[in-house]
C-alpha cells in the first residue's frame, strides 16, 4: 500500500496504521529498545526542556514522555495482577520528519505506531496538529490516549496476541479490528488508573478532557476515515473498528480498569 503526502496520505495511513496498525503491512520493511531513546531519537531529538510535570502540561513532546512514564507505572502493576505477566517497558522514540526502525523506515506521515520487532513506540509530535483534519481534538487527554493505545499494542505483544492481527483479511469481525479495539480498551485502562492515582505530573482528567479523548477515538474510526477520504462506508474493509466501537472500547477500559472487559479475542485469560 503506497502512502502519499499531505492529508490524503494521512487519511490512508489513518485507515490502516493510525493508532496501531502493523507498519510492515504498509511498506515499512521488517528489522529491545530502552525508553531512554525518547531523549535522543533518530535525529537527536532534544527533550532537555522536559524536566517537570508543568513542562508536560505545556509541551506536546514532554506530554508524550510523561504519559509514557505514567503508562509504565499503571501496567507494571496491572499486567502481573490481572494477566500474570511481568511487565517490560517498551522503547519510546520521539522523532522529527523521519526515523529508521526495527520495522523499517517511517516518516512523520506514517502516524504513531508500535514496532514489535524492536518493541518501541514511534511518534512525531507534529502528528497531533493533524488530528483536527480527522475530526479529533488536539487536547491533552486526546494526545495521551494515542500514546496509551500504542502501549496497548506493546501489552498485546507481551501477551503473545499481537501477531494474531491480520490486516490482509479486514472486516468488522476480523482479528485486525479485535486487536485494535482491545488496544483502545487498554488505553482506557491506563486512563482509569491514571485518573484515580494521579501523581501530579499530568493534569487530572476532567469531563471535558474525557470527552476530547472519546471524540478522538471516534475520529479515527474506520467509517469516519472512509467518509473523510471521499468513499462510502464499507465494513468489509474495516481494520480498526467503527467510531462507535472505538469509543465504546476506550470507555469499557476507562470505566472498569479491568483487562477482562477488554477481552475482544475471548481468551478468558484475565483475573479481575
């Protein structure tokens, strides 16, 4: 699948990769990382200005970094308790313009993604500026939701289920959709515990912030992206789920804080 530039390219990527598709399936070739990578990046991305929680609430790149710290804290506790799996931190790499990854070359227009080959999340913060073009909000919790969703794919990788996703066989009941909805739900789990146990680095989740995250989840639904790209809604081509499904998945995790409520694959492997 060729990915072009501008909004058209973003929409195509959004349909397939935005918030979690497999980069190998859109032409990124296949190759642990440490979270300290976020402080260097492909082009020595400078995060020296990210020193406090106040910085995280002012700068998008600092917010990504501090959100990663927060998500780590949540899953370090939740994953062993609810799934019996030891949590391992992924790498987080903030880059500018382009980056070489374990899954191949990526540009800013690729959108945020998780590469299982090097267990690293990749994100160019300029992507946040494009959210409005998909009907989402560039609000703090909306940004944090994107990061938490990508961490959800890392959790799936640790569970051994990420590889079940098959983007070559799409559809509203496909494994691709189930994997993406579960990652949305896992993002909601982070928000549940981050809201309840906020340590002060990130702003508490308000009703308006929650609404912005839910709106963004809807904006990246397959049906919305298909409409915005000028096509008709075709559930047989879904790879991430409809707007309603993505919103419901995020809220299921947020309201419960339980992995069992995110069991889209019906594995029955979780403890409440």
